[in-house]
C-alpha cells in the first residue's frame, strides 16, 4: 500500500478526483451545484486519524500526507474498490470533513484488505 500512497501520478489525478467528490457531496447537501477545493490540512488530518500516517516516511509534511490520501482515494476508484457514488455517500454522512475523509480512507483500507484475503 505504501507504493500507492507515495505515487505522485496517482496524487495528481487524485487531487482532481477528491475535489470532484467533495464538490458533489456539497452539491447534494445544499441542493444546488457547488464547486470547492478541499484544503490539504483536512486530508492530512484524515491520514493521521485513519492510521495511515505510520505508512509514510517520518518527515512527510502535511502536503505530502494530503497527496497520499488523494493517491489512495483515486486508486480505490480506478480499481473499482469504492465507487464515486459510495465515496460521495461516505463524505455526506459525517458531520466534519476530517471525519468524513477519515471514514472514506478507512473503508478503502478495509476493502483492500478483504481483496487480498
């Protein structure tokens, strides 16, 4: 999993995908089209809260932690582990963004573990 978390190409695509998922969730909640960019600090906190931080090098800054989350989230979508609709649903059901993205990361990790078993 560490190779996915550190993949720069996945992180670049993941940046766009995560912002799209976030914008769709906001659009659903507000019942109107909304386009937003998610702050790196939210994803970095989600990485720490989900336990994924331990898989990253010790001096990894917040921006790289956010990149790791974006890489894993888009990897899960590309490999049909978590659909776009499921990701939006998970984001919508939590109150805080940090909790929402932490939940999404945890769901992805669990599903990836089940695939390997």
